[in-house]
């Protein structure tokens, strides 16, 4: 009989954990979508709100940027995203850290030159003061 109670308890705990992760995954998904739109709109205030002041932002060519450099690149138009589509996205939550992986397919107009890009992205989000904040981003070239 004790075994049955233990099984029931574990089942309920498992359901609670799944529900909590599902809620956090939805919150992170919303933040990722807000990031996507802020990059297209070149909205510096939203980008600042979404990112840590200690952000490490790494491009597929190996260039590192901090928060200010990342935001300036978008707002100044050096990185001008016309469209962005996040494909094959996965979200993994572990306590106050989340890893988001997707393929970024975008049309850019950097320096007035139209270009289509498709790169892999890994985002690391951390829950700070009940808010998910981007602390790291790594882009990589996809192999064909």
C-alpha cells in the first residue's frame, strides 16, 4: 500500500514539474518572439530590456559583442534585419536557466546590400527577478 502512495505522489510531482516547465517554456518563447520583433524594428529599448548588461553575443564569424555593441549594431542599421524567421526551435528549461536552439533564416540589408542568411543559433536565458533575460548568444554556420 505504501508503494501505491509513493507512486501516486511521484506521478503528481511529475505532472506539477511538467506544468511548471510548460509555463516557463511559454514565457521564454514569448521573450524570444519579442527579441525577434525588436531586432526587425531596431527597438533599442526593448533590446536592452531583453538582454543582460553582461551579455555575450557571438556571431557566426566569431565576432564577440557586449550588450551595448549588440544594441548599437541593430539600432544604427549596421545589422539591418528586414525579416527574421526562427525555425526548428527547441527550449530546454533547467531551474533558472533556459537554452533555446533554432535556425535563424533572415533577409538583411546590411550596408544597403540585400542578403539572405541561414545560421544556427543557441540562446542562453536566465531568470532574474522573475524575468527571463538573454545572457549569451552563439551563432554558428550550418553544414550542408
